C-alpha cells in the first residue's frame, strides 16, 4: 500500500470527524441514561460524563479544522515533496501502407514587393542647401507627434492624429540624437492627396547634439483641406522619420478683399475767338479701387481772347 502525506492527512481528518459524531452520540445517550437513575449522586455523575463527551466533540471539531487547513503545509515544510515520475503509456504504431506522391508541385511565381516608398527631398530644396558641414549619417529622430500647442520644453500638448477644422498653426514635436551643429536639416509638410507642399523649413542645424525640437506650419486657414497629411524630417538629403495626421471638416471660407472705386473726370477747354479756334479736350478717366466713389467738380472753363492783329 502506497500511502503519501496527503492521503494520511485526509484519513486522519475523516477519523476525527467520525470521533466528533461518536462523542456527540455517546454524550447524548449518557445524559439520557443519567436522568433515569434514582440516586442523585449517580445521576449527576453520569450527566456530567455525558456533557464532557459533548464538549470533547466540539474540541474534535477544532482539531479536524486544523488538520484540514494546516496539517499538509506543515508536513511539507519538514518533508519536502519529491518529484514523482508519471508513467505515460507508449502507443505502438502499427505500420501501414504509405502513399508516396509521384508529383511534387513547386510554386513558380513568388510575389515579392518591388517598390518600397521612401520619402525623397525635392530638387528645389536640395539645390538650395548652402552649408558645407557634412551631416552625421548616424543621427536619429523619433516619430513626429502633431499638436496644436507645445510647452516651453518643446513637448507636445495633447498630441493627436486627427484635427477638426478650423486649424491655424500645427506643431510637429520630436526628439533627436547625434546631430552635428551646422549641418543641414529640413522639415516638409505635405498634403498626401495631391502631394502639395504646404510648409517647409530648410536650414543649418542650430540645436544641440541631442534633445527635443519642433517644426511648425502656419499656412492660410483655407489651405487645411480635409485629408491626410505627413511631416517628413531630413538630415542632409537623407530621410529620417515622419509623422502623419488627418484633417476633418471643411476649412473656413476666406473673407473677400475690400473693393474701392475712384473716378476722376477733368475737362479743359481752350477757345480762341480769332481766326483759329482751338478746342482741345482732355478726358482722363483713371479707375482706382476704393470703398467709396468721389467725383470732383471740374473747374470753370478758362477762356482767353487773343489780341487782334490788323
């Protein structure tokens, strides 16, 4: 018989419960028998014996609870369990007929993506690079986070990937490392639907070798059309990282410009009473845009009489 600690404790617990039941049964029976005796001393002694048996039953209840709750962990502290090897039955395979395929199908076409999109700097910006300091090819930039505001430490305040019109200025915040002061860098803001370049900055790097920075874009509000946008970061002419966001809602309609109309009419007539009559009339009509119309009153006609010759 293979008896382990757990089985022994469970057996002891069951025996204790049996002792509880037996003690209660004996105690009740003894008390009843004692009440039937005629002699007072014998009756009191037998009743006391019955109550002791019942009290002992309650003690056994506590012992049974302690055995069930604490006996097994306590025993394992003094007798650590050893791993038991579990025998796994081995299935014996019966050999069967194996069908050998005669034709092996080999795929002849493998779909391999041939084009990988990598942002490139436009030639117009590339040709405008003036710094001669070679940028560090190991410079790294984090993905660009877009927000409406940044704090004094160039950290974005409530960065989002979707903005509702009206939109004025957006900031692209990032972290960087291993930059060379004076080397060229650029930040380009594109609308992806038509590849429209909304904003860009291209200049020598004036920050530190590592830290936090930002780029901003403030076009006219009507240029923030609904759609997807991307901010691209370049060091030299090499793309480093990007950040994308979406604009929703129609942009506000730009206000019409003020229109002013100014009409000036001047007439000058010279009349000679002699042989020659000269009537030149000059009527310039310049039109200037203005908010109100002003028509100056022409001066009275100045007529001079030439001296007659006899």
